[in-house]
C-alpha cells in the first residue's frame, strides 16, 4: 500500500516528480503520521496568523527554515530566510491591514495546501505600483512543504490579475466600459 509517498511493508520511498522515481530531495517521512500531519497544518496556520494576519513579520524565523524557498510564479523564486522574510515584510508594509482568511486546508505527508481569500488596503509601494489607497480582494492558493517543524518551501498562487484590477493598475479588455 502506498501512503504519503512511503510503501508500507517495504523499504523504498517513491516521491519523485513521478511516482515511479525515487525521490532525492532530502525529504523525510517523519511527519507522515496523523499527528505529524496535524502538526504541519498547525504550523502553517500559526505562520499565516502570526506573520500575515497579526503582521508580526519579525517572527517569520519562528516558522521558516534558514534555507526556505518561496516560489511565486511570475514573481520568481526567492531563497533564504532573510530574503523571504524581506519579501513578506514588503507585502505587509504595502498592505498593512492584510488579512488572509482560510477557506480550506488539505495535508498529506510533508505537504500542506491552503486556499485563502486575501483582503487589504494598498497604502504603500507594491510590485512597483505606488500606493492607491484602494481596497483589494483576491484568491490565493498556497502549498507548503514542511520538514523538521519548519516551512522549507512554499508555492504561492495569488490571483495577481485580481490584485492589479482592484488597484486600478490594469483593466482587462472584457471589463472595459464597466
């Protein structure tokens, strides 16, 4: 039986990009127990609540590994605790009343996926867009990988088009004239 990437009753672990390839990323299966999976979810929830909703960006190191990687799609990849913490700090400085409300959470093995609705007022420079004072609301879907009680990787899927539209920085053709 294959559970959370480990073949129970046998030694091999297959968690590569394709299930027939052994993984080589250094992942552990320590957090694959039900209690471990719940601990991973609790870590991600605490990170979101503390750093984003309570705006304590100085506490990012409590949740992120030193070699954390943040993948932001078109925004690129940011590596290292100081760089990721700086990125998060920049978002909170531009959107100081930001709240990310959890809409759903799923976890398996070392991976936690969360769907959020994010709301904030744009009062500082964000991605090169000067403060507009406008309220923005968008959907986000983030996937986290946890190891040894820390977030080691995050894939951030924010609806950047919704952000740009909400801030008045872009109007897609289908919304022109509204």
